[in-house]
C-alpha cells in the first residue's frame, strides 16, 4: 500500500470520522426498530486489494455487505445471554481508547504511559460502587472467563504454597480439590486451562429447588477433606435463576477452614448497587478473589471484565503471572506492573470506558439502572405467568426470567420452544436464548440494558404469544 494512501487518509481523517460517526449514530438511534438478529448468514468475500484505496473503500464495502448482518445486541430487547448495552459515556471512552492507543502496563514513572494509574482509579471507583473494602486490588481482563481464570490461577498458587510448593515454577504435583454447586461453564473451562482439570470439581448438592449451595452439605464436604486445603467457587448470581450462595455462611467458614474462596459474581455482583438487594452479597467482602463482568450490567462495550483479589495475596498473583527472564520488561519484583499481575502482556486500555461511565452516572445512576432491570424482569415474569401459555420455571430472583410452557400445552416442549425461538429470530424484534432448568427445557430473558422500558417488556410478551400461535401444528 503506497505511503500516500496512509497520508491521504490522515489528511481526510475529519471527513472519515464524520462518516463513521454518522454510521454509528444511525445504528444506535435505530436499535429499538432494526432487525435484532441477522436475516442471513451469507457473507460475501472480498479479495485483498493489490493497490490500497484508503479507508473509504472498506467503509463502503461494510455498509453495503456487512452492516445488515450486525445484531442489535446493544438494544433494549436483546435479552439473550447476559449482554449489556453501551452507555453514551462508555462509548465516548471506548472511542478514545483507540485514538490514544495505550498499552496499559506499569504505574512506575518512566516505564510507560499513565493508563495503568487510571486503571487503578477505575478499579477504585468500581469497588466503591460495589461497597467493597480497600482490601481488594484489581485489573481489567477480556471477560468473565479470563477473570475466573486469573482468580483461580492465584488460587492454584495459594494451594501450592500451603504445601510449600511454587506451582507456577514447578507445576502441579497433586490433585487440587475444588468444591462448587452451580459453577458457570467459564469457571470449569478455567480449571481445564489451568491444568487443575474439570474432574477436580466436586459438586456439592444445592438447596431444594434452588441453584444455591446447601450450607450443611458444603460443611459435610469440607469435613470429608480432613483439613486438606481446597478451592471453593461460589455463585454470586447463577445464569439461569440468579441464585446466590450464602456468602455470610461461607465467610464464617473461612474462620474455621483452610480454603481459597473465589466468588463468581460476573453480573450478580451489581446487586450491591441496590439497597433492596445488597444483602444477597453480605459476606463477599471476605472472599479471596471476585469476578465482575463489565460488558454485562456495567454496560460498557465488549470485551471488559475485572478480577479483584485481596492485596494480601499480591505476592501470589505476581508469582503466578510475572514475566521472568525478560529484562526489557523491568524487574517483576520491583513496583507494580499489570504485566506481572494478569495473563496478558499486551493490554488494551479497557479501563477507560469503565472510568467514563462510572464518573458520568455515579452511584445513583447505577442504582437506577440495576433496579430498572430487576423491575422489568419481575414485570415479564408476572405477565408470562398470568398468560395461558407460559409459566415460570423458577422465581424471578433478580434480573433473569427462566420460563417454559405451561403443563398440557404440548408433549414436546423442547421442539416447541425451539420453534418459538426460530420464529422470534425471523421477526427480529426480540432475542432470547434457550436453557434447561432442573431437566426442563426453558427459555431465558436477561435484563441488563440501560435502555429497556416497560413498553419493551410488553413487546416481548406480545411477540412470544404471537410466536406460540404461529408454531401450532396445522391440525390444532
């Protein structure tokens, strides 16, 4: 590509950014009306140009061929997975991330830019929002998977230290017991990546008709270990019913047993924003590590999550992730560098969108966002349960609605629910995902978007009932 093509794009950058801004605004302003999922999966291919034509060429190609394939995942009725939107402030911060293009590394003057300092500021604001003490340090990673991975990696190092071993240096020498009741799949994946192994997980029974761990069964499982150290993964909001393990009880267990307590509170941790629901997390301040996801309830762009660990474990975290034998990166034993505290060496400035949105909307803004999501979930749950077609598979505990078909509607629930999802996708006004709860096929709707209103909830109900009617067999 000739150098002049780069130079021409730089000269024309104002008009290029204007065009990008207009394209972005058109998409954002129409999120509530555009087709919520792609109408086709056919993607036209282009060959690599022999001669560069500048940025307007791919921009035109994108708008002509790819724009219609983009989902409205940032919209108010995209209720699949647990996908937040992007607040205006977070979007502003995210655009600046690319413009400033910092590699967030060290807080030591002269070792790089100051973005690591701002990252620590963002962590401080986040812990204030979640009412967590100053005992926690933190860093940004790509998502809940890497957050769980990081916390459990430090847990693995702690486990080795209990036996006088440096696992990061010497490798695993023995089985690592891991207890949990309803772990997220990403936590189990992390066990596989860490060499601890999926089969190291010992499932503890849940309370009746719940996803939360049974405290009595947990203590029995601990007693069976006969004083052996272990790792506990507890749920700060399960994905299907947003159930919480008893944090206060587990906090009390920490006083009597040797274990590393990891709390996966990817989105449920934001219950701390609401005085009415903060009690669900009473005791989590005693955890050793906590997973928080930014691109869920914080409503910042993908990819963004945080791992919080107690400052007393800083040496374990550094020993796990330090860059040994790399003098050009500095001495990992001196000062603080994210290069030696999280998995990635090359790190995007993910903290900036989070800092922007936390500063923009503050404690009251996020309380309102969280409580609105909970209210909308309760509204949907009530309307579905009152319908002649759907029923709740579990109570609406926070912001996720897990529901199925009422008894007697069909002999093949799984097929009918899949048909409903297909019909919803074709109509493009609502996006839901399937799941199974206690062996029953279900659909789930997760509310985390700052823009969702009661009118959106009514549209969801209307679309579901329309889909149900459309998928009825002809002979009915």
